[in-house]
C-alpha cells in the first residue's frame, strides 16, 4: 500500500510540474553525475533542479519561491573552466612556448576539443556529457537556412562563418604542435567541425569574468569562464539579475531582481538584446521580446527615392558621415527615430536642403516633408511585410521537402514570425499617424 501511495504521489507531483510547464529531470543519470562532480568541487546543492520546459527546452526550475534579492546560484571557482584551467592541464606547456602567442579563446577551444576527445579519461566528463552536441547559431546553419535570414543578419552570419574559418586556418600549426600528446593524428581530432563546436560552446555559454593578462596569451581580452550547471539557466528579456564573481566567497554568484514561484523556471537575462542578436550569438529567439527590431538596409531605404534627385548623393553623404545609414529599425512602437530622421533628410525638397542640420536635430521642416516621410515609411513597412510573408511561405515549403533542415529552419521561422508581428504593429501605428496629419 505504501508503495502505491508513493507512486501516486509522484504522479501527482509530476502532473503539477507539467501544468507549470516543467518536468523535473534531476533523476537522469547525467545530472546525478554532474551534481556529484560539482559537490566534490565545493558546490552546495541549491534550490534549482534541471527540467524540461515546453517553451524553452532544458532549463532550471526552483523548488522554493524566490524573491527579489535572493541568491539563485553560487558556483565555486573550482567549478569554473577558465584559461587558468587550460594552463594547469597538459596543454599548458605547449601554449606557453608557442609563438606568436595563442588567444585566450583558442586556448579554451583547444581544451574543449582535447577533453571531449579524451572521453571517459577526462576529469571534466560529467560536464561534457550535458553540453549540447550541436548548436543552432548561424555559423552552424545550412546555406538554405542562412539564405532565408533577414538582411543585415545574413551578412553578419556570413561574417561570423568567415571569422570562425579564419580562426581554424590560423590555428592549424598550433594544433599540429600538440601531436606528442595524442596517439591519433591531430588533424583528425582538431578538425573544422570540432573547432566550430568548441567556438559555439564558448560563444553561447561563457559568463563574463575578467582575468589578468598573461604573457603566454595574445593581447585579446581574457574574459571567459564556462560555468557548469549555472549555464543551464535560460534567458528571458523580462527579468533582471546581478551577476559577478564574489572575491570574498571565491564564487560566481547570481542574484535575481525578479520573483519566481515554486516549480517555475528560473530565468536570467543575457542583456537587452534583440532577436537578431540572440540568434546570431546564442542560436535562439525569444518570443515577444520587447527589445526586438526589424532592420532596414540602406538598399531598401533608397528604393523609394527618385534617382534623379540632384541632391541625392549629397544627402547620402550626410547620412553616411553622421552614421544614419545603420541601425534603422521598426520596433513594437513603430519606426525608430533614426529611421524617420534618415527618411526626413532624404525627403527634403530642393528649397529645404539647406535645413539638413535641423532635420538631424529632429526639427519639423515642413508639413509636406512630414507627410512624405510617413508615406515612404509606410511603403517600406509594407514592402518588408510582403517580403517576410513570402519568406515564411518558402520556409513552409522547405520544411516539407527537407526533413534534415527542420531544426535550423524552426529558428529562422521564429525570427521571421516575430518580425512580421512587429511590422504589422508598425503599419498600424503609421496608419494612425498618417490619419492624424491629414
């Protein structure tokens, strides 16, 4: 009878957790091993439990209600993976004698690849067992998925890919110097896909922690630390936290400025990032992100201005010189001030052109200029709505035809759906503004 009641109690508890959106996963072997490994390094069990959530996937839930100011997690220095960890490993002597010095980033990438390759022999295995096997940052996305990203995110994604490829090419000689440590050929261990995985692990999961400059490293800032368990905390743009290394306790601590109910997922905030930045740097999109924007490229901007405008080149020059051709956006509250200002300047009539300085300061030049600016902004918004709807249709077709692209396309689709909501909201705002000026 007792056994039956226990099982019923567990079922009830699981149902309650599911209704709150999370299923406790702390019974899984990889998490049991990770918690034991952390405990051996001085980590005291917190109120956080690994769980699977409907909206965010894997994360951490709290077993007690949290108030603003409460300590969420305190991770001892011994649990953190830093360049200090790398230098105290067998890689240390090779890094110290390599010239020109490697960057702190490459040192950490090298360590991750080597430890992953070591498998059962690695003292960091319990942590490696819970790290993602693959990532969805644009650097990892298939070409078909990248081509459906909005401009200028597509350009940034290509720049990211080029940067990681150059990092790999410039590190090949250093990787070869590590051959005495391995029975296998280093070329097979330190290949491009291994570096891509290591780079994504660092880029998406490290906490900011400044370390003093070491001579054995290049001059790039040494600000990375991988934080096992803590890095299971997901991002929400709607919470606030205080996170820093506490010199007194020698632990990395996070305090929440938000409240969380018992069994709720606990979130931290990676920063006030829009969804394009979140996808580029972390490989995911936040739903209803208040910081989200839709970017307008300079090419799109110029589609709606007569090429015969004699002051066109002068206007473009002014915009370029005053940095008004970048970061032109639509947001939840409509077109940004920067976008409207750029369009106002481009809409100046020949007789108004001498007033360009006043335009950049936000002055109203004329009723005609204001109305033309709103009309062109509405046309650009309408163009972007149609373009986004067209891309969503392409994504829908690709998902049916290319099963292997489903995961990659899901995030591109999520970004485009959020963009469509923003553009539709902006179109509504512009319609009301236009009616107010007529």
